[in-house]
C-alpha cells in the first residue's frame, strides 16, 4: 500500500502540467528582473576583501579576534547592503512596513529597510493577457468558440496590490465572464457583423470593475470566432446563393438597359434615313474586315422598291 501511494505521489510530482488548466488560468509574465544584484555584490565584496586583507596582515596573536570581528562586520554589512534595490523606468515599488502600506518608490535606486520593510515591484507598462477559447451560445442558440486578448495597464500601484490578490488573474477571469454575458445577448449575425461594438461593450464592462483595482483596460480584441462546421457549410451555400442572385439581377438590369438603348437608337435611325444608311455601311465595313466572310451587296433602294410593290400587290381584306 505504501509503495502504491509513493508511486502515485511521484507521478503527480513529475507529471506534465495540464494544458487545459493552464489555458483557463492565463497570467501575464512577471516582467521584473533583478537589476540591483550587481550593485549589491560590488558594495558587499569590496569591503569584505578589505576586511579579509586586514585579518591576514594582522599579527598572529590578534588574528582570532580580527576574524570574529570581521565576520560580524561582514554579516552586518551584508544585511545592510541587501536592502538595496533598483527599479527600472517602467517599474514602481510598493513598500510595506511591518505589513502596513507605506508609499511607492522608484524608478532608480531604492532602499528597503531589512526585516522591517518588504517591496513588491509593479510593472506600469501596457500588459497583455490571452483569454483562451471560450465556448459561448448566442441569443439564437448558435454555439461558438471565441479567442480574445486583453490590453491593460496599472494606473494605481498601491491599489493594485492592496485591493486585489492577483490583478492579472482577476482581469482574465472577469473578462471571460463578461465576454460570455455580452455574446449571450447577441444573435449570430450581430456577432459576425458588429465586432467593434462587441469589443467596446466588453471593455466598458470590464473597465468599470478594473478601475476599482487601480487598473485601466485599454482594449479587448476578439481574435478568432470559430463556428461549427455544418453551420459554416450552410453559411457558405447561403453566401453563394446570394452572389448568384445578385449576378442574375445585375445581368437582367443590364439587358433591360441595353434593350432601352437599342429602342432609342432604332427610333432615332427611323426618323433619320441617312443615319440608318451610315449604320448599314459601318456594319458592311465590319464584315468585310475578316477574310473568312463573303459579303453579297444588295441595293437598299431596290429592296425598298420591292417591298413597296409587294405591299401594293397584296389586296386589303374587305370589311363585313
């Protein structure tokens, strides 16, 4: 029994973290890097080397006392030097003295009283956290998966430390809940066509709560909207049918406009015989340009005379 429990414990210790659990708890990377380590090392080791040299150069009968005194002095100096901190230009240090909030320091070289004070670095740059894919259902009962990102910055460092335990995690969770609420009140067509309005609505709702934590939400971007495959196929067929409908309507309108233009042109030519003759000559000239065409000319006047004789020869029907 003990061996099985040990194997189970070892498996939990060395197992790979679950990607789904990591996705549900996104957090921005801590951007603080220790910039004061080199300064503390120089300030500590330079006097420590001098103390060691004084101990080595001391007479043998005084060396023991100097070793004890030098060790005590080096330890005290190390504790004092350990309070030095360096904050980058974009960082602010929130100071707690015996658990009470004192002030905000930085950027530059800071000093934290050892034992009495502690400091937490806050990044004041614009931070971004990825909101993993959220499964939502629209107002017309269409499921969708939405990826998004939140851009925010810390405006009030003491409030961000004192008012909320982990502001990055809180912003991520609150954004997820707000995204589901906003999308749940929209139809699929509104979700696909009003992305800017949806982003503004989510940002306004999240920013109202984040302000209480000393944080300002700059923007929330919907990165991807994933729909079910069968719905995609239906939408594709609908879009194709809509395009065919527009093409048919456009062709019909073109034919109608062409017919109206031809009718106007025919009326103009009928009122002006010379224009009709010129059009006939242009047509003949166009046919004669190709060597594969054989053109037989028939006088137009003769054709009109024949039509006139035929009209006279056909007797009119008698009434009654």
